[in-house]
C-alpha cells in the first residue's frame, strides 16, 4: 500500500530524472533555402512538466514545433517520444504518438458546434452519432477535471477566443494527447483568460500531461513553467530550471550580445514636433485590440525607433500612419490632424500630407513583384504630374527617373526593365527607399529597413536614413533588430501588446533592459 | 492579304460553281428536332417519301437555336440546294432578309407568308381540321369538359384552339373548353414535362379529352392522357399509334405533302411563288382514322364528322380563323 | 524566376494544348465510326477554305474579341467576370433600342450611337455585381452568373411582351430600318471574294479598335496601371492609395461595356433585329478566349480567330457530315476550352521541366 501512495500526485524531481523524457530532440536541423531556421537543436522535455520555449520572432520556435508536429521534415536529427525513436512524417503520426497542438490561429470550423469540432477528424465508424455520444461523455469528464467548461452544443462562431482555445485543447485531449504544445496561446487572451488558461495547464500537468509552451512573454515563463529553453537565431542557447533563473538572465539569453553596427552620426538636432500621436487605438476584424492607446511624438531631425517583438502592434502603427488601416484617436502632422477613417485616410492622402512609407513587408505592400522596376518607381505616386501625361502614364519620365534613382541608390543590376522579383532583397529595398526618400517627405515611416538585406546594403540604407534625418526630416523607425534600433535611433520606444512600455535614449539603456521591456516586464524593476 | 485573296477566290469558285448543277432540294428542320413525332417529323417523312419514290437525295440540316436561322438558311442556299424548304413561322423575318440575296434559289416556307418573288408560302387551314377533331372530342366526352394544350402562345396556335373550340361547341353548346399554352418562347415547342403537367391540371378540372397542338411538347400531353386513362388528340402527324386506345384521333396537317410537293415542283420546274393554301378540300388538313383508333370511333361519330367536313368544304359551315381578327367566337 | 522563354509561354503552350484537344476530338470522332481526318478537313476547309467560311469565321471571331476583351480586362484586376453572356444580352437590348427608336439617316451615325447604347447597357448590367463585390464582398463569380439568368429572363419577357412586332408570332423585334443596318463584308470587301451571305460587317473594325484601346488602357494609362496593381496585390494597392471600390467598379464597367459591344456585331451587324438568345454562348467562349490569349489584346485577337474558326468549322461539319451531330461539335469545342483553359497547367509543368533540363544542359 505504501508504494501506491508514493506514486500518487506529482513525482519528485529526483524520480523524474530517472524516467525517460516525454520528448527528446537530438541534433535537429532545418534549412529553408539559405536560411538556417534550426541549427543542431537538442532538448529534453521531462514528463509531467510545463516546458517553456522562449525566443524572439524568427528565432526558430515555430519551425521546431512544426517539425515535431509533422508539418516539416527535419534535414537532420532524431525525435524520441518516451524514449523511443519516432518518425513523424505528418500530423496524423504526431497524433498517434500522443502529441496535440494548439495553434496560434485556431483551426476550428466556425459553423460547427463544439462537439462536432472535437470529433472532427477522429470520427469512429461511418455514423456520427456514437462518436458524438462518446465525445459528449468525455467532454463532461474533462470539464469537471480541468475547469475546461465549454457548452458542447454551442457553435464556434458564437464563442469568444478564450473559449475557442479551450475547444482546441479539448480536441487534443479527445485524441488522447499526452504531450500538448501551445503556440503563443495568450496572444489573443485577456489577462484573466490567460490566468484561467494557466490554471488549466497546471491541472493538466498535475495529471501527468507534458506541456510545451511557446511564448515570447517572460512573465508567463516565470509564472507557469518548470523548465525553460531559450532560442536565438535558430539555435538553442540554454535550457534551465525556471526556479533557478531570473527574467534578466532570460532576456540576455534571448536577445544575445550582438555586435553593434557602427553608423557614423552626429547627435540629433530635434526641431519642432512633426508627428504627434495621441490615444491611438486599432481593433482588428476579430475584435482584438491590436493598439491600446498609443501616445508618441516624432520631431523634425530625429529618428524615433520603435522596438518590440513582432506582432505587438508595431505593424498596425505603421499601417495606420501609412493610410492602410483605420483607427481611432488623434494624429497630427505638423499640427494638422490626419483622418484616421473614411476615404481621406488612404495612402494617397497620407502621401499628399507629406508622409512617405517604407513598409515592413516589401513583397506584400511595397512592391508589385511582377511589375518592372520603373513601374514600381511610380507605385504610390502614379498620379503625380511628373509621372503622368493626362490620363496616360508618362513612361519616359518614369524610366528616366528610375534610371537616376538606380544610379544614386546603387541598385544592381541597373536595368529599369527588370521585374521587381528579379532583384535581390537588398536591391528591392533600395528601389522602395529611393522612391520614398526622394519624395523628400516631412515624415518617413520605415519598417524593418534591412530585413533580408545583405551587410553591404544595410550600411548604405542606414547612411541614407541618417542623411534624411540630418536634412531635418522626422523618421519613425520600426525594427525587431535591436542593434538596428540602437544604431539609428535618437530615442527608443518599446512596444508590447499594443502599448508603449516606455521610452529610453540609447545611452540610457542596454539590450537587456530593452529585451525585458519587449517581453512585457517593466524595465526599471530589475 | 494578296495570298488570302487568291486563295479565297480559287476556293470560292470551286465551292459555288456546283450551284446550278446538283440542285438537290434542301430541308431545314426547325427547333424541336427531326423526330418530334409531330410537325418536324411530318416534314421529314415527306422528304423521305420523295427520296424513296424518286431515288434522289436531298440536303438536310437541323436548327439548334434562334440565332442560327440565318446561317443555316444561307448555308443551305450557298450549298446549291434548290428549292430550300424552311418550316415554321419563326423563319419568316429571316427569310425576308435572305431570299433577295439568292434570287436564283426557290424557297418554300411553311406556316407563314413571305412576300418575295422567289418564295412560295404554304399555309394550312388548321382551324378547319381543328373544328373536325373538336366535333369528335365533344362526342367522345362524357364530362362535357374538354381541353387544349398549345405550344408557344402565338396567333397560329390560337387558330388551332379556336377552331377546336368552335367544333366542340357546334356539337355541344354547353361544353366547357379549357385552353392552356405551354410558354411564350420557342422552347415551348419542346417541353413534354410541362405539357404533361398542364394536362394533369386540366384533368383535375374535369377534362376527359385533350387536344395537343404543341410540337414535341405534345408527346408529354399524350403520355399524361394515356397515364390518366383519358382520351387525347394528336396533331400534325398521325399520332394515333403512340398510345393505341387512348388517342382519339389526330388532326393531321399534311406538312409532308407540302414538302413532297415542293420537292417535286423543284424537280419538274413547276415551282410557283405566292401563297398556297392547304385545307380540307385539297386534303391539306384532316382527321386520322386507322386501326389504332378504330375502336374509339363509333359509326355515328364517323358519320357526323364526315358530314361536317362536307359542309365546311361546301361553305355551309364557316369556321372562324383566329388570325384574321385576333378574336374567337367560341371562347 | 522565368523558367522558360516567353515565346514558349505565349505560343508553344497554347499550340500544344490545341493539338491535344484536337487529338482527343479525333479519338472521339473515330469512336463514333467517322473518319477523323475527313472531319478535320471539313472543319478546316469550312472555316478558312472559302470567302464564305472566312465571312463567318471572322464574324464569330468579332463576337469573341468583344467578350474575350471583356473577360481579359476584368482578369487584370483579378475579377472573374462570368457575366459576359448577360452583359452582351443587355447590350443587345441597348443596341436594338438605339436602332429602333431613332430614324437613322445613315449607318455612320447609327454605329456610334449603337456602340454607346450597347456599351451603356452592358456596363449597367455589370455594375450591380460590381457594386455588390466592392461594397458587400459578394463574390463576383456567383453574382455575374446569377445575372446571366436574370438577363435571359428579362429579354424573354421584353421580346414576348414589349418589343415584339404587333401581329407577328416570333418573339423578336422588328427589323432595323435601312439607315441603322451596318455595311457587310459584301459592301466593302467584295473584292476579297465576300458574297452577300457574309455576316462579317464593320463591327469587326470596331472590335479591332477595341483591342487597341484595351491595350492602351491596360498598359499606357494611369487607370490601367492601377487596375494591374490592384490585380497583382490588393494590400499593396491599398498601400499605394488605390481605392479598391473605385477599381472594382471601373474595371467591371469597362468589362461589361466591352461585352455589351458584342451586340453591335451580332444584333446590329448580322441579325438586324433582336432575337432570343442573340449571344449564343459567346460570353462563355470569351472566358476561354481570354485564358488562351493570356489576357493580352493580341492574344485575345488570335484566340478569338481560333474559336471563330472552330465555330464556323463546327457548323460546316454539322452540315457536311450529318452523322456528327450538333452535340459532337459542342464536345469538340468544349475539349478545346478544357485543354486551353482548365488543363493549362497539365501541359505547362512538363514544358517547363523540359526547358529547365535544356537550360541545365546548356549551362
């Protein structure tokens, strides 16, 4: 009888280390073309623990989990489930191995009920009724056990996001998952919903389930995990026990000590306020607030850098200012208010007001890849008198101008007839920059100016931005690269979860503090 | 362009020099199909009879849509066919336009008058034939209610309906005649399902003899009548054989004779432009009696209808033609 | 990025598609016991072997140029206008009203008026689906298809109840008066061998002019630039300040107007009256023409000629070889549409692979 009581409840840490880990990855590597998304990653996830994986956007977390769930095949390395080497060619195999995944974007059928969604894909036999009856019994049991209360007959479209997430968890449990992977689960949740989720997760862990939590939020890691692994640039930099680490240490591990890019610049000579943003709010089509009361100012002759992990609202900020997304609040440019909704809030009006915009995603927004370079030079300025000839485009003027821009910005090959897709990333970015900078705007919005750009071009692009600043223009820079923020900014604002966490000047702060602020911890508290 | 021109010139000569030489007659079957067991089939049978009797061949093509009429007519004329027979009133406006372009080709149009020097127009006194079958219907009816299913709602079909109603009322002034049309477009000629529906509706209103003047749609009318065990009257062709014992008679419209005679006239050069009227007197219309419907026709019915026929030919009974004034005295 | 030369994309692949379609057609003809070679011969001779054939081939091609351009213009904005059929039918109504309501003294005055009438009515019919797409997000494919049915019902109603000549039994308008009839190929092209029968008329030149105008619109004007940018990427177009609602509306109006212009050829030029079903499926053929012509006016012109020849060749085949029924001809035409449109990628893959190997071999 004594032995029985001992195995009840959570096993001790000592007992854990002796049993085989729930998941072990050995030397996993995965490359997409030239990009090494995962480099020789090894990790042990112990049974019955909550294991956090933290890292910046693009650090390789999602790729690693996709390999584990059978979406990608690793180029090298082994996956061991419960100590046995397991091949996971597709998600069905992952489910058979006892792995359940809750995605950032739910994969539910909107107009099906909770019950139907839970059973979907796991029906037994040709008729639905027995499966549904079985699922209903199970759902009731699970709800009692883990506080996973959901009305089985409610339609998904009538449920809030927190509830929908529970349905995803129920789906995984219905498929008898022992290992549950959650990808940024709190991104769409309110704080109280997040707390409820964590209670559920702890309950599941106490029942012996293993949970992998992918997040970029330090608070969650500290709150709920037993162990934490840190990823940076495709590599696993450390795995530590949560109790034995601190947010500061994790932030350092996450951001890393990067070699600062040197940009020669004189101190800024800030002039009058060019851009003033007050109480700016954006709600997306799912009703989630992406920007929650943003306030900031950019002066003439200075660069304001907005630092943050991707997905925290900086894209929305750029899109509102660039006239792509509608918002509420007040934005003034040189003292004149900008329309934030309606037909006068479009990109054309913004350009006329003196705002130029180098978008974060040049492929999606900044360029038409199937257009020639000269056609792209006119993009956004297609109605300017110097490019038009009545209703016709003045193609000759456009080409001449493009040739000049290509020379001044050193675009290679300097052939204005090539399609945008034929240029390298750096040269594509130069085409966009040339177009926007040479319009001599009062305010330049720049998103990820050097993403996917080779080193040589980075320096060139940075130089151009500094020159524009020195010419007395205001620049709002958004970048997820901290070294870029440090190299260019005169002031740094950190954005997290749709809010500005605080502002620093580069000499007041360091990467560790910014890293903590980017992960939602108050920088001053360290 | 010059190459094309010479090429065209050369082929044009070879293609059209044959025009006068072969002079086969041509027949354009109208919408609804060659085997509609009615109007088109009657014409086809006439052409076949001519072919069998003379051992010669003719050209034939089948229309598929309204907008094709002109191309088919021109193609037939270009191919050297002479005379060219077109069936149905819907061809009138097209023929009006096409005929002047081919002065050397003789055209015959059935069911409509086209006033051109090289066009012969064959029209039938459908109202007279319909009067006869109306008399038969009234005699065969027990309920005193008979009915009519028309194809497309045009004056020509009202001419059938009106003659029929007059015949019914002539024998039984108290009789009730239900008249329905299938539709307002040419598709009404080929909609047997709708025909059957209309027939069932009429039966539910008490009709026990139904007369179909609806081209291919009539197949559905006759079928529904046989299914519901009431009597029906066919049209254009002799349709008595379709449901022996249920088809009371058929108002035969000798389109086959019209086609046969036009073909023959083309052969012996006796083609005459102008209007050719086919009525009871010259056997252009009539009622059909064969072994399929003999048991249904009593001696008194036969006597009465033959008597009526003689009176119409003799002018003793004047049957009103709906198309002359757009009204019908019988309903 | 470009895996094969441009000529292969615009010429070789369509030709292979066509050859495959004809091959399968030949098999079908052989399967019903007819001689495929003879049938093909009849089709080719019938379509292009005589002035009579050319007259009809070019007449049909004119229809397909209009509907093909209509689909092509919409394609550039990534709008799939399936409604050419209905828009052309309404264009016919516009043309008929213009021709019947005004006593035109000469065709040179009637033609521009009919062009405006046809274009306006066609555009109006495209405007409602366009508005629903732009404002409500209703899918344009669904709405334009629905509008084809509504157009057909509307025309039947009008022809039977309103426009029919009193006393006439056929559901068609009166023949247009002399002054509204367009000169046919016989009037201006008799020296090329065209006879009185040729339905080819001056609308052919209107179609050629439309090819040029569409080319200018799409590749030379600011509007065309915006249409293409919108078609390539809606988010990017928004970035550039291009208003989606405006582009959707304008593009569909132009598309509908082009489809409506078909009536100048079919209704004013050939029939000289409005009949039921004056479009005869040309709206749908326009989709295949635009696909095969890669949405470029020159491609549309060439594809329209091919389909014109197929139609005329098919009519001839039906006449000359009665054993090959009308349905068989539809099968052949459908095979060409299937291979050139829907199965395009089937051929594209292997051809691209071939060029890739060729290039690797050369490198």
